[in-house]
C-alpha cells in the first residue's frame, strides 16, 4: 500500500493521490455502457475504434471528476464525508491538478477526432454537462438527474463511435432510447443513495438533494421508483430488438436483484454508512454483467 503525506512530492505518492481523488476504478460504471453502444452500432467495431472509444470514455470521466473536485472544493473541505479530498488536492498540487484537467479535456477532443471529425461538436456539450452538474446542487435537488444525464450519453457515444458513415438508419439507434433512460434513472438512484450520508450537512449548508428535501425515508422511496423504471427499461429491450436475447433477460433479472438488495441494505443500514457504501459499490457489477450478456446474445447464443 502506498502511503502519502500532505506536501510530499514523491511521484508515486502523487500518482496514488491523483487516482484516489478521481476514484479511477469507478470508470467501470460507464465504460461497459460505451461498449454496449458499440455493439448496437450497425458495423462490427474494429480494434482501432475500440481503443479510441475507450480513450474517449476514460478522458471524459477523468475530466468530469476533476471539474467536480475543483468546483466543489470549498464545499468538500467542510463536509465530514469528503474533507479528505482536500488532503489529496494538496498532495497533488494545484498545477498538476489543472494540468490533468487540461490533458483530459484535450485527450477527449483528440480521441473523438480520431473516431470522427463530425463528433467533435459534441465535446463542448459533454464538458458543459460536467461543469453544470456540481453547480446544480446549489439550487435544485434535480442535480441527481443531471448526473444521470451525464452518464446516460455513454451508450450513445459508443454507438456514434461505432458508425462508419453518416447519416445512419434511425431504426438502428432506437434501442439507445430505453437503454440511455435506464442509465439515467439508475445513476440518479444511486447518487441519491450516496447523498443519504450528506442529509444533515446539505440541510445545514443550504445545499439541495433529494434526501435533504424529502427526508431519509422518502428519499428511499424515490430511489425505489427510479430503480423500478431503470429495470423496466432494461427489460423492455428484450422485446424491442432482436439483438437482445435470453442472456440479456437473465442479466436484467440479476441486475434487478442487485438493485433490490441495495434498497434493503440502505433500509437496514440507516445508522451504518458502510452498508450504503457497499450498496453503492454493488452497482459496479451491473454494467459489466449487461455487456457480457449482450455479447453472448450477439455472438454465441
């Protein structure tokens, strides 16, 4: 294990702090949905497209996390749950932090250009969403939905990356509608679960979230509603597109079970933040499971 001390300039220590700050391992949330979008595209993705799309996803998420940490720094240093982020920022240093942000945005533009110059116009839209999300919690509990929107573009981006020509048949992109909406509601739901830890802090500081607005119990009901919508939309693909088969259906059943377990864990663990963290981390299994299922349906079953 790498240990760090505020002010240390060791390269390994700074790199460890950097990856911890942006929670790089949580890239697993969005990346499988990019690949699912690639599989829905009319053309079979090449290795070149796969690498470029992966680069886009990694750079997009890195820039989003860094913007969140920079914009929310005055809030995070006062929040008991997030105050350790300040230590990580001090460890990394502001010049390195800003260089990382510039590099990730530039990387997003470069990888997008390598896929298609036409798609470059989407880069400012994506960065605009990343900038907007941290600010929305200052005035609306709808910030959870905006975060969902930010991640719901992952399958759309993967689909567009896999296209060989424009325009494309509109029917080819129809599965993206329920899939992207499912991602939106799924992400918004687990963001509300995470916000349960900040209920008192948000109320005290005037920040907006569903738990601060509706209370712990009602926030759980909102999560249950969002998760039900997400599960129904994922199941709907089984009936809407011939590309999806029984492996997808089985993965949807498993995903719904995971979401139900999360809901139960949060209900039982009101006084235990580790239960909510475990519920949040359980989401890591859902998107890889759906990706594997779709690949099985297309190429094997």
